[in-house]
C-alpha cells in the first residue's frame, strides 16, 4: 500500500474542519503553535517537505483524545505514525529527549546475539521459571531505573510486586532472560524496520517458553503485543492481560483477599491502556475493591483522561511540563494521598515534573504502581 492509500485508510480526507481535535488536544491546550488539524491539512495537501520538520508532526502524543471526538472518525494517531514513517524514510527525524538515549537503547536491542543481564533484579524471595503457562513481560523497567536514578524512582517495584502477588497466588511466572524491548516507541516514531526486528525476536522468545498467557505492568508493552504486532503481520498466540485485568479477575473469583484501606487514592488512566485498548473498569475495580469510599476520580478520567505529556521519549519540553503539572493538579484536587499508575512512563514523567525545582510543593504526591498498591493490601 503506497503512502496515499495509507493516508486514505485513516479517513483523513473526510475532515469536516470542525476543530474538535484541537479543542481536546493536550498539546494544543499548552502550545498555541500546535494543531492536529494543521498537521492533517498539510498531509492531504502533500506538503511533506515542510511537514517532516514541523513541530506538529513530532509533538503529537498519539494519545487518541482527538480520535475519540472526531465526528468524521479520522484516525489521527495512525495518520501521525504513517507520516512519521515516511519522514524517517526520507531522512528526517524528530527531537528525542535525553539526547536520544532511550531510542539508542531500543535500537541496540535489535542486535542478534545481544547478551543482557536482564534478571539481575530478581532476588531470592521471588520464584520464577524459564518455561510455563503464565509469562510476565517485564519491559524496559530494569533500564529505566538505572537511567533515572536522579529521580529516585523505582519502576521495577511494579515487576517485583507483580511477581510477589503471583507467588502468593501459587503461580511461578516465566521471566525471559532474553526479553527485548517491545518496540512500541520505535514504531510510533516511524522506525518500522527496527520495530519489526524487535517484534520478531520477542514472538520467538515467547513461543520458546510455552506460555499461554502474558501479563504486563506496562500498558505500552501490552498495546504493542495486542495492537501493533498483529497490524504488522506478527501473530500473538497467548492470551494478553494487563496486571489490573488479572487482579480484577482474581478479585471477582474471591481468589484475592484484600484488607480494608483508609488511604484515599486516585488513578491515572494511561492512554495506551484506556483509549488504545479500552481498559477502564478493571483498574478501578481493584482500587475500589470494597465500597469505593476512598477512591476518587480526577476531573478528567476514563476516555477524557489527560495523559502524562510525553510520547515515545519525543519532545519533552515546556508544553509537556504544562500537561504534567495540570494532571498532578487534578490528582491533588481529589484529596487523594496516592496516585496509582498502570504504566512506567506515567510514573516517570509525572515524577519528573513533581521533582522539578520550579514546581511548587502542592503538586507533590505519592505515586505507586497498581500492583504495589495491591501487594500492600495483601500483606
């Protein structure tokens, strides 16, 4: 399918010029120079020379807020991915945050005979296996925690808590020593070739374990397996579940006994878990777990949720900080003590802004992964 046909498939030519996309776009709320409709207009006018270096193309968060309100059913997020891929083919690339370190890490993982010390974080109290029916996909958390030591953040707590919960339920999960990055960020940045290399390696590794179910703490990793891999010809045979779905299922089957908690809590909907995969109820079922008296929704939640402000490590700037500050403000306004997250990127980006020396103390919150919250209530 050529570029024009790919663009047509997103229904871009059906734009009604109503402006609803711009009205709900998080980036547009904090940057007057940005407009989803502007990017779409340049695309259908074939103004690619200017579009490839345009702020609009590389600042889109692909969070799908615009997709959710478009009366013409335009798939803006996929359109962005298509144009970015075309830009990459033409030698153009957006500005990666952290000097491109995260992107370099992902590309490094495409190396055929790459040797990793992936399971160094697994302590003796965690029971894991090489083969089995339930596989826990860790994602890049082991690398995140090394790279973001200055934030004093531990995204690996999500993995450790998940394994402990599984062990308490009598399950010894499979962890892959040769697991690679899922490739999610590379694809959304337009690097289709390296994404496919990572997808192929991960599918092969999963098949070697004999797993029938894959569990994820990272919403982006699950979205890659559920949406992106099949879209690019990679068949994923095991059942896919986010940990919040797995926990909700165990809770409904009376297999997960949680003690009462008087701690007020709110929840950050990751855009990949919510608008990309339609998973809204299960995290709330787990966090409420009884009468829900201490669970509080933010002003914008579910399909209208505000994302964490950075996508695929691209363009982390003052606009991103504005989005993150607004989200922390909404979380604080609920009166909650804990902000539960279901994706390590949300954890990292919101923590980064919260610890910025220019951000007031009234934005500070205790941010924890949903599995960590559940583990504490089990003990």
